[in-house]
C-alpha cells in the first residue's frame, strides 16, 4: 500500500523575517562585503560598463530541477549595492498561496535599467520565473532586462583549469570562500517540503543561508571578472 | 511435395492490350476460380463538385487556382461550411479523396485573416512532414505568408523557440503534445492564446489503449486552452471505420458534425479474396501466401498496371522485393522499376520512393503498413495484400490505395495460414456486408486516467471540484496527495514533487514497461526488438526461440527487473510455445443473460497467469520434441471479462464423459477468441481466453495433443472430487490491468460471436480440428462425433439462443 507523506507537527517552525503578506516572509540584511567600483567593467561578457547601482544579483531556490510548469520557486534572493554596502533581500513562501505576492514583490525590485546578475539564470532561474509569472497571469518583469549570466564567462575562462564550473568552485578558487554547514542545493526542495508539511524549519533556514552566500559569491565573482582583461574575440 | 506450376506458366494471362483492374480481375477469376473464395465490385462513383466558397480569402483562392484547383469536392465544401459555422467537424472519406483540403482551407484563411493559430496532430512524423511540405507549396503558390512547421523529437532546440512564437500552423504528434508541449505550456502561451483550430488526422488509429491515452491528452489540451481563455474548434479526419462520429465524439468529448459522403470520383473497384491452393491435403498444407502474392504482382506489373504490395513484416518486404526485382530489374543499366518502402529506411530514401511513385517511373512498390496512412504516392491500379492486415477497416484502407478517377482498380487479399486469415477468406460475406470495425476507447480506464490526471496536475493546479473529462477529479487527487506529489492548500491542489510525470507515461505501450531484446551474437550488444510487458512472460523466457523477421533467436538470459532479454542468433528446426496456465476468479458480475441452455456474463475478474514451462515444436510437422522449465513470477491482473457457462445437468446429458466437455470448451474458447478479436478490432494480444471452473477451483489447459487437462490452483494436474460442482466456463478477458473496455461490446454481441464461431468451425476444411478453428490437435483415430471439432460445436450449439 502507498503511504501518504507523514504529517509532522514540529515545534521548530521559525522562519526568519517579517510577514509582508499572508504566507510570505521577507528578510533584509545590509552586509559589508567587498567594495564595488562605481562603474563595473563587463567587457568580459561583451557588455558596456555598468554603474554598480543598476546591478541586481538574484538566485532562486526551487522545488526541483524537473522543469516545466510543475516546478516552482519557494525562495527568491536578490542583492544590490546600497550606499556602498551589500543589501541582501529574501522572499520565502510559507504557504503556496503566497506565490503571487512573492512574484509581485520581486517585480517591484526591478526597473527598466536593472541589470540582472545570475549564475546560469538565463537557462534556469529566468525561464522558471517567466513560467511562474505566466501561471499567475502577471506580466514577466524580467523580460527585456539586461542579464549578466556569469556561468558562461566563467566557463570560457576556467573550464580547463577547474574540475567543474559550479558557483561553489568559482567562489573557492576566486574568492577563497569556504562554506560551513552548507546545505547542499539538492536538499533544498526537501527542506521546504518538510516545512510546508508541518515539519521543522531548521533546514529551510539553512537554505536561506545558502542562498545569501550564493548572492555574495555572485557579486564577488562579478567583481573579480570585472578586473580581468577583456577576453579576446 | 507437389511442385507448383512453373513460375512463367501464367504469362499467358498477361494483358497484351492496355488493361485495367477489371480486365485483370476477370482473367484471374477465370483462371484461378478455385483459389478465389470471394469476388465483388464496389461500383464507380461520379464526382460531386462545388465551386470554391465565395468567402475564401482571395489570395487563398488564387493559390488554389495556381495549384490547378478550380472547384472543390462536395465534402470539402461541406467541411468549409461546417467549420465556418463554428462546429467541430469529423471528415470520414476514403483514402486519396482530398481530406487535407478540408482542414487546410479553414486553417489558412483563419491564419491570414485573424492571425489565428492551428495545431495539427498526426500519428507519425512522416505524415507530419508530408503535410508541412504540402502547406509550404500552397503557401508559396499564393504568397500567403502563413508559416507552418513540424514540431517533433527531431526539431532542434534552437528552432523550437521560433516555432513557438512564429508558427501559424504547428504540425506535431500526440506524444510530443503530451511530453513536450503541455508540460511546458507557458512557453507556448502566445500560441495557445491564439489557437483556433486543432486538426487531428487519422483518428481511426487512436483506438484501444493508445486511443484512450490520446483522449486524455485531449482533455489536458482543452484544460490548458481554457487557462488561456480559448476553446479551439476540432477538425478530425478518419479513414473508414464503423463508428466515425461516435469515435470522434468520444475522443474530444463534444458533439461533432460528421461528413461522410465523399465527392471525389472513383472508378469501380474489384476485390478478390484469394486462398492459396492446398498442396498437401494430408497435412492441410497450403502454398505460401508469398508465392501467390508474387505471382499476382508479377502478372499485374507485366500487364502494365501500377502495383502496390503490402507485406506484414519488414523482412517479407525484402523477400518480395527481391523476387520482383529478379523479374523486372535484372538489367542494371535501366532505372529500377521495383522499390521497397518500409520503416527503418532513412526518410530521404522514403521521400525518393514516394517521388518516383508519384512521377510514375516505378511500376511496383512493396511496403509495410508504413504506406497505409495518408502518405501521397499518386494513383495505382492494383493492390495486393500478402496476408490479412488484422482488421476489415485496414484492409479497405489499403485497397483504397488503388483507383484512379476513371479507371477500375483491383485489390487482392491473399490469405496466409494464420487462423484469422483463413477465417476471413472463408467468409467472403464478412467482407462484403461487414461494416468496418468500431474503434473503441476507454478514457476513464483507471490506470490511464490516473496517469493523465497526474500529468494534468503538473500542468495546472486543480481547484475545487474540478472535472477531468466526465468525472470529478477529487478522489484521484486524494490518491496523488497520499502519494506525496500533490500538496493541498485550501481548495487548491498543486504539484509539489521534483519529477516530470509525462516522461514516465508512454501513450503507445501498456503499463509496467516494455522489454528490450538485446542481440549478443558474436559479442554484439544490439537492441533488435521491443516486447510488451504482457507478452514478455510467454515469449522471452530463457530457452525461448524468439522469431524476429522470421529469423530464430534463442533467449539466453532474461533480466525480469531490468526488462531485458539477451538473445543470440541460432539455427534450430523448432520453435517454442509457452505453456501458460491462466486461472480466473470472478469478482463481480455486471450483467448476465441466457445463452441457449446456459448463461453469458460480463464483469470483473482476477487473473493469475503462470508460465511453468515451454514446449519445443518442430517446424512444419508440428511435433512436440521436448519441454523446458521456466521460472518466472506469477502475473496477476484485475480486469474485465465476458464468459459463458453451461449447467452441469445440461453437460451431463450432452456428453458421455466430462473429458469431452472439457475438450469442447477448449475448442469453443479458441474459436470464440478468433471471432472476438475480429469483432472488437483488437490486437490479438490485448484479448485473451481461458477455460476454467465457474468457481475458480480449477482451470483447463490443453495438453500437447490438444486435449483438456484439469489443473488445480497449484498448476498440477488434478481430478475434481466426484461430487464437486462441474461448471466449465469460457472466459475472454482484457489483457490490460483494469480492462480496456472490450468485454462490454463483446457481451452485447454474445449471440453473434457464438453463431460466428459455429460457422467458423463448420466451414473449416480440416477433419478433427486445426489452428484455423479449434486449435492445433494431434491426428487421432477417434470417431467423428468426438473430434475436438465436433465437441466444440456441441458446446457452442448448447450456447445458441433458443
């Protein structure tokens, strides 16, 4: 016989942040992290230089990698430079119904001159969000924005030197970041599902920490590459 | 062995003057009267025409003029009117009657006038490509600016985005819709928002398990369309089947306007049913169908008639091609006159064959069913079928390949030694009178339905008491919730699992996964065949001789869990036949009725199938030369069945011994299975037979002389206690978990089936029983009254309605 998922009742239900809409948690942190030049050279990605205030680093945490209309983001992290400090904002769903509110909030963080920064976001996060906006019958705010996907330039530069070009590898090689108690990305879906079904929130908090570190590393890798000479041809 | 007449002896039948199908039919009938078991003529029909509709966009009308189309056939004009009124339309007209224009006109004009989009679904990629080629030609002729693309597994990734955004007409297949388009419908949002027409051609192929899947894919399509606020119009096309309108309505679950009168002119069509001559009366051996097919085709081609030969297997295509090439293509300096056409050839090769046929430079083409579906090869004079294609409808579809406007055409069905073939060819009236088979689907078959509700939940959340097809989806959603793939919040149930359910659901095969057959001969590792799960236990056990294109391979190892059978090429003079014991137990009886002195029922049954061993049987002589053991898990199945029973008192009065009654039931089951397979247009493997006790206490299997042996639930020979009830029962059951809806129509036609089984056995030429009537029996010396044949007739006679 099939057995249903256990309905768990856990005492640990603490999801950080404030509830800005029913089922939607919001966190904001200003951290001291690197020192961006006013204008970031993005020639390595064949783009004109960009003023740092236009950059929005973003990364989603999702229910899986299967793709298609059945995969959703339960967390969107986005970070930008605010008065020289790094501002990390995260939206987390504690109910599925809050998805529309999350998508609306994220849309408010974008404007016409935003330059998105991501790691494989062109192929993964952006299409996934496009699907979610479409399902929520909302306009897709990412459409038409400039998008700096760092995966491809990193691959071009280092794929021969490094065992792989995952963000974790890039941050270790370029920034010397070593993560502690990091929740592997593959366990993120289960962490949220456990919480959603009434289980403990511990791993969901670890997902948030992981997501925040990804955003910091994104900025770090971008600034590192901005200092590299433009890649030939 | 009696030699056949010399291969050139028939050359005096060659038509010296330009002839046609009629003259060849006449000559064949005169010369081979004894081989021709049925001859009839479908009379010529005048064309019925209509002017181009006045409301056609002028540029489209101009394009039609350019392509030489000045007027429409009446059915094309009707289809235009019906589509313009907003109705769903089903067009059912013969092969080559210009069906595609029926949907091309409304689709193109809507694309030109309203930027409306259309989705075409064809069962095969080749047909999709043909259709796009045709659309492009029309588009070019009128510079209409309509963009048509195929979208299938071969479409490169970088082209897909452009097709989604810019395709006015996207030509695909149900499998792609199921696995690639619907689960990614948001990428197709623009397309769906403007979707006006869904064209589904060759709907007669969507029957049985496949059709039940496709009906559910259509439910999902409609659900996604509703999300985008559109309700597209369906245009369905079918070759001739018995219930086109009903079938079309079952597929789309909506009313359709059926157009069934073709306005295309045809010449008269002559049909001959041909049974190869008996060459060994003692063994009942007939000449091969191949030799006869070859002879008829040779005559036709020599008489200057364009000829198409259909063979049942790819290897038979090669053999027949070779024989004809030996006669017609022996001069390498001349362009070939004979070509083969089958699956497994490269598309380029097939296109070349099609072109040459259309251009008329080929005189004979030998094909598998690959040519059956609408591939355009121009017009032909003669079609020869090497063996019965499995249904009356398919037979007419293939015959329909022959026929030019004013000329008479000839179709010849050459029977093989297969029992179905022999049955058909001995019942010419079946052909003449038969309405073609009914196509049936069972979209609410629980396993299939659950698969598609799963896929649908992935595509869009279910909200409240949403219907899926004809039922409220809630109980199924609860099941998926328990499984953990859906999460319920309020009245919404959303997909939550990290999986892509459509990948795990194949539209074309039954549950539990196919087995692949891997050839390991000489260190190879080549997949040479696939076998359905349901057939694996009886064809792929270790030691089995597995025939592929009539070459014998021996199964060396069966990996049941991994769904693989490893085989090597072998040279043996025997084939193997699984001994399979099937035990049925009635769980629920839906309906009962009197059947002569007994009763007929249909309902739900529990089937346990065990394969304890196999027999080795020598080719030609069919003697049993050994046994082998098989160790495989029992297979259990809940399904539906129809069954017949006779009360003990009646049996005791009619038979001196119970053994005779058992033999009679076995023979009756064999004959009923043959006629039932024909009646419901089933694949033989989807419908199975069994004989057992009415209370499930024992079952009967044929021993190697063809006599019934009672076996207990452990499969061992058994003798029921003298006082125990004796109610042998014939079951015909759906070999698909949960049933696929064959037993109810069989129950409806129960009287017919018994009557046809009687006539099948009575008319069989054999003395005591043979594979064409009651199943193989060993020649025995008993009295005529107790042959298996006579005993089966006695059982059936008791079941005839009084």
